[in-house]
C-alpha cells in the first residue's frame, strides 16, 4: 500500500491518479489525497475508478480542503 499526494495538481489529478493505479499490481491498494473546492472531484474520481474496473474501498474527508480515497486495482474484465 502506498500513499500519493496529488494536491499539487489541483483539479487536474484524474489522469495521474488513473496512471498510478494502472501501473500497480493486481490487488494492490493505493491511497490518494487530493484537494477539493466542492464535492465534484469526489464523485468524478469515484466514477473514473469504477469505469476503469477498479474498486473504491474508502472515501473520506481528510480536513477542510483535502479528500482521501483508497483504491484497489482489479483485473479488467475482457
């Protein structure tokens, strides 16, 4: 399990997050921290993870401006 701080990317973290998940081993869990202004990035990140075939294991507010999600890489279905 590894933690990735994507707060420096502001609203442009989705591609990097997916790139990291795709580069991990099947079954590996990653923790991502990103900055939110409203809750749109929370839902969008959950949608991106689901569409890519991975599992969103947890999603929680870290502090007033930051959000953390926990993602498990799954095999993509054929």
